[in-house]
C-alpha cells in the first residue's frame, strides 16, 4: 500500500492483468475522461485496460481508492504524486476513498532491500492518525462526490486465520504470487522473505474486495511498483463477485542524475513541516534540474497545458531565470503547506541573497533557511567577521577571509563589511540570535549566537 512509483513507460495491457476488463469503446466514440488528461500529463504508467477504464471514467461517477501505509510518522514527496492524482480525479467528478492502512501498516509491503521492521500496534495507530490528517488535506469532503477516509483494520481486525485462509487465500495461486518481481528478488536473496510480508499482496487484494462490497469501489490507483498488489484486488473481485474492476499506476519521478525522486542524501523530504521545513521543501523543488522540471510540473501542477508549455519554453530559452522552478516550488509548497508558508519561503529565499529584507522573515523560517545553508553556533560575545567567515566555512582560513573583506565580498545581514576586525553586537542580531553571512553573491551561511 505504500505509494512508491516506477520509471514512466507507455500505457499497456500487461500479460498478468485481470481478464475482466471489457475493451470499451474507441476513444473517438466516447466523451473525454480524466484518464485522457492524466495520460497527457505523463501521469499514467500501466492500466488494466485503458479503453475500458477511460469509458468508465467518462460515464462515471466512479468510486476509486488509493492506499497509504503508516510505515513512518509522515508521508513524503514520493506520495505526493498519488495525492495530487486523487485530487485531480475527484475534481473530474469521481468519489475518492483514502485508505490509511492500520492493518497493512502492521505488516509492511515487501521491499527489495530486505525485511521491514515491525512497529508496535500503538506506534502504528498513532501514525494512522497523523497520515489520515495529511491525506485529508488534498480531498474535498463535501458535495455529491465527497471523499471518505477508511482504515483496513476495520475489516481485518476481527478476521481469524482460518477465515482468512478459507475465504480469501483459496483464491490465490502460488505461481502468480511467486512471480511478483519483489517476491522473486527477495526469495533469491540471502535474507529471503518472511511469510508475513509474502501475505501482504493478499491483504491488499482483500482491501479492494471490501471497498467494492462496502462502497461500490471499482478503481484503485497506486505507484508502479504496486502493480502486482493492485492486480491482486481486481482478480479477487472477479473471482469472488464476478465483477469487473480497474487499476492504474503512476510513474516514478526520478531525477536526471538517476537518483530516486523524493530522496536526498539526508533521507526523505517529508510532507510534515516539523520534519522538513517549508523553506527546505521549497528549496528542494526550486533546485530541480532543467531536465526534470517540466515533467514534475505536468504531473504535480494544476496549471493549464498552455501555461506549462510557456514554462517549458522559458526553461529552454531563459534557463538562468529558473521561471519553471520558481513556479513549481511555489505551487507545490502552497499545496502542501499553505499560502502563508509558501510566501515566507519565497521571501526568505530572496532575502538570503540580498533581494529582500531579512528582518521581515519570522524566526522559524529564518532558522530553517540558515539550517539549509549551513548554521554554525558561537557563544557571545560574537567574534570578528573574519573569524565568522572561517568558522562558517565560507573561507578556509583567516587570511582568505581578510582578502574577501578587502575585495568587498563579505556581507553580514546583507550589509557589506569593510573592516576585517568588525565584531557584530547585540543590535546586529536578527531575532536576537542570528547572523546571515554572505561571501560574494551566492555563498551563504548562518551564525546562531548562544547567549
């Protein structure tokens, strides 16, 4: 249920797809659907039959779901593709179910790198509440297409082992389960695969069946590495209920350098502002490579195609201006953290490099910005500017720091310093404890003064 995705490729009807999909009318013979828009934006990797799914969405409304497992205290930006996709489908007139896996979060979806650590029921229950709140931000809970949050612990909590094996397990064939890519890879590894994680795909199939029975849910979306788990549900519905169901996956957004989208050297970029500050979140997107930014915008932005095309042209013709990156960072930060936090991140980003007033930045945002740039701590009284430049790493030595001052390249709080022996006083401290150092135009660091 954890939403992670895979590199984009063409829409297809895979060999292991459920055979329940009718072909559906040709595109020319049906009204347009939200699937068409998702395809144009590059947000579809695989489907269980694009014509049938498009026809269902064109004639809707369709009840659909996407699941999020509480395997951490917060979702990260790898989940953002799914959250945005859910919002887009709901805005097209369909009914979303946001599933937070209180049961599957106790198990964990098998991953390539080895067995997951099993968290305690109390920890998982706390994470369920946090992630539920995050998912709710992206959905509308009013009107004819109101969203609903569900927890799969509601239908698995009282399920007995015998009941699970007799009523659900009998519909699964070992050959298909063993052929799943992650399962096969883990079985051939030194660590192997526990029966606990091996059973995960059955639990996810049961989720789809229960949501079909309870709410008439006929569509599931997920990341592309979830394809086998999604098909588990469509096939189970067909075997047990004799009904058709659909599934589609979204692609993984990878960076141009080949690293995984949503990860940095320090770990995940979280949606929780306490784990990743709105400023750091904004900077992650603003630093997108020119080769990536158009793809990110098309999948995550709600701008029109015409606007996106204009930004793509700007990237090709005026890449130094970073118009597309600025648009992406501003929109996604506002989507996740709200307008006020996005505005503060923009203001801080500009002020750190001399294009705004540092005193106007609130203390938490300033701290987050300086932490990203590199924040060193000193005790009062504050040492001289040359010592601060060396301490912060902006220069490698005191002599180099003196040259920087002499050449007019040293700034404290966006004011040029001409005296190498100048030591900032209390009146110079932002919020009574911070200094912003800059060498030249683009090298910035922060000082926290401990009193």
